[in-house]
C-alpha cells in the first residue's frame, strides 16, 4: 500500500505527496522544504521566464566575446613582443640599433601596447652594445636613450623595478662619461701598442710593501702587495708586472656579479678580472693570422706557461678594492696569472680566495677601479719594492710537476733530464731516471735519510747509472692498480747494476737509516700504523749474504708499485729514501731488462753529496772514494779498434 499523505514539520500539518518520484524524494528527505522550493521556482519561471532567458543568453554571448577578444589581444601582444626582441637582436652595433628599434616603438605607440616595454628593451640593448673600453660618444648616446624612457615612465609605480634598474645604470654611465671627458684623463688617450711606456725605476724601501701600477684607458690603478703574508704569490704578481705580462691586455668586459644568486665562489660579490692571457717571458708570440708580414701590429696573447701554489694573505679581510688571484680552473689548488679586483665584497670570497693586495688612493682609486670593466691596460710598472729582496717566485712549469725558480725560458716538458740542475736551499733534491718510454721523476727525503740520499746522488753524479744499468728484476705483474692488489705477493721494479756482478770501486755498504731512527719512524708514522715502503716510494735493495746484510745496500734500488708494510719491520727494514713524483704509471709498465738510459740530478742543496761507506776490506765507515767511470765506447771507436 502506497501512502498518499505524509507528516509535515508541524504537528497535524499535511503535505501532498506527488506521484513524481524525484519530488517525492525531496519531500521525504527535506522534511517538506524541498517540495516548497521546487514549487516556488516553478511559479517564478512561469511568471518571469520570458525575461530571464534573453538575459542569460546575452551574458553567455558577452563572456564568449570577451574571451575571444582577450585571446586575440594576447596573441597580438605576444606577436608585437616578438617583433621587439627580433629588432633588438638584429642590431649587432650600437649605431644600427635606433634604425631597428624606433619603427617598433612607433608601432607599439600606435597599437597602445607595450609602449614602456619597447623603450625599456631599447635602453637595455643599447647598454649591451656599448663597446669596451667605453667611448665617450657611445656613453652619451646610451645615457640619452635611457633618459627617454625615464622621462616617460620614471614615476610610474607599475614599472618600479625597470625604473630603478635604468636609473642606476644611467647614473653609472653618466659618471663614466664625465670621467672619460675630463681634461685630466683625456691626456692618457689615445694610447697604442706603439706608444712608449713611461716606466720608471722602482723606489727602494726598507720594510714597506711593494706597489705596482696599472696604466689603463680609464686611469692609473696603484696596488699595494701584501708581501709579508703572501710572499710567493706577491713575487709571482710582481714578476708578471716587471716582465710586462699584462701590458697591452684588457680587463674583462663582463664582471662576476652574483648579487642575485646564492651559489658560486663569488656569490653576492662583484669582481672584475684580468690576466687570463698575456705576454709571458720566454714564450714566442705570434702575430694575428690576418696580419701581413710587414704590418706593425700587436702580438696575440697566450696563457702563462706555469702556475704557483694558491696563496694569499689569509689574515686580510676582503673589502672593496681587494686584489686576489683566481684559482686555476684545471687545478684549484694552483693559481696561474688571472686575478680580480673586488668592487663589492661578500663573505663567499674569504671562503674561496685570499687577498694578495689592495687598490690604493682611497675613493679616487676605487672610482677608477669601478670603471675597469673592459678597460685597456696600456702598460704596468713597479713603483716600489723592498730592499735586498729577490722577486723570483717558485713556479710549476706545465709538464713539470715540481716547483722550481722561475726562469727566462720554460723547460721542455716531460723530458726532465734536459733541464739544467738547480741548487736551492732547504728543498728536497729531485732526480730523474730517463727510460726509453719517458722519464721517472723522484723526490729524495734528504732530512730523513741523508746518508742514503748522499750515496744515491753521488752515484748519479759519477755517471754510475748511465752505463750498463737496467731494471733487471721485476716482481709481480700488472700495470693497473686493481690488478696489482688482486695478486698476492710483491710488486716492485728493481734497477741499477746487478750486485751479483762486480764493479770496481763499489764494493761497499751504507748504513741502513731505517734502523733505530726516530726521525725516520716519525716521518712515515710507523708507530701509528703508517707505511714507509708504500706505493710510489723508492728504497735501497740489499745483498742477501755477507757479514752485515742489514747494512749492505750500495747501488741497487727498487720502486714499490704497491704497499709492502712487511718490509718496515724494525729488525729488518728496507730503507725508503724518496718517492716518485711523476711517471709512476710508466714504472708500472717497465719490463725486465729495460735500460736506464741516464740518471740526472735536477735539484739539490748547496753542499757536496759524499756518503760514509763501509768497504768490504775495512771495518769502519769512511768517506766514499771517488770512482772515475770511463765513457762508453762509441760505434766509431769500436770500428777503429777492429
């Protein structure tokens, strides 16, 4: 049975139940309210429907028209913006820019779209096209273009970011224009590579810091160098100035400015760089490829052929005007010749660099420093230096990974045996073993094993290893490090003159300096688990028999190609006296009986290397007797003997 009456909200009130099930549901779930709402809506539409329907249609049509108009307008604006960008990009030079931009600006005014943007883009592109170093007429032109924008929109808050950027830029460029057109600075211009540098003799002082001067197209920049706390870096910079490395080069037109990014070594700082290329002494420079033989043209600059250990004055804070070396991109632990001048400092600089000097003359000096972007360096000179100081830096020539005094001509790379012997104070000796395939460069630990080093250098200087010496004993296999350590047992190459054979004058032994030597043990950290006979070290071989085998080393040596901690035992150690600096990969490829073509000392200390030795027929250590090794016979001499 279906009910035809339902209860309303109030007691005794009845609401008719419709046969329309949807309305019946509304009535049942809404307690009667739903049915009343539907009835009311029906009556409203019956009375006013003929008026509402056209209104709704008009609203829909209007919305559609607005949507399509907006879409069409956006497309038109995007097309105009593309035209503006194309016009700006198509002008490669400043004098061609107005002809490209002015018709587009007129079109923007006519269509009443992007009027401010077109003028803003004109101004920014004009600044981008400024030639470096700045030319007064170009500066004046760009200042005028920026002024045209600011006159129209400079007070419009809608473009506040653009306005501030252009107002700051206009102030900087106007300042540059005023600077370049002053009578004081016009005297420096023009200056070409044919002009005579006005270099003066340095003023010699007792304890004050050196001062160098950069004569540029925007004025003279005087730089004080922090010699006390950045000694070798200052010597390096000083020597570059003295030899004219920076003469006729440019400061970078683009400064490193990281004000809007939190990454990078210069973050939140602004610096201007110079010196990535120059005119190093001892390097032959070439004319530009477009030059004719008779043309009087400047030469092309090249990269400096050496670097130094990165250094600066870590006690000096970075400030506006600080000067520091950049790190070599190929080796961040070294510096080459590129340096930078700080315009705006930040904390990031002290984390990544160290100052070597600062710009002098206060605000006058900084006024010039701020204009160095793109400036030409006419010439440089030393204004002041310390008395009795040799400004010769310790440098690493390319292809030669040990420090040496800077020289007029770079040594030939790789074949170190061709380099002249240097005598230095304090530094460890360096020797080179020349093989058919290349050179092995070895540093000797003179302070740790002085007698062993003296013996080895004495043998080299007598020419012992230049005749009939080879690597006659090879233990283990493999040239790859993983291969060596996969195999059990030793991996060495042993060379010299086979001690099983006799050679007149060398029947002696030297004291084993690995025995009861606290300095030796401390140097290698043996009491803390360190290894002396580690990969890449050189040690003395010993005779297996005789009255004193522990102290029987004389002429044979071996190079460790893997760690051999078992050879550091206190009671029976093999004495390590150096390490391979260069050519360890070559040593791993040495085969049995590979010849030692020659051995040479290329760096040593200023004293004689004469060891104390114990000959087989003596009971005590005596000074080694010199041995005169005859020169090997040449092919011509052998033919004459026949």
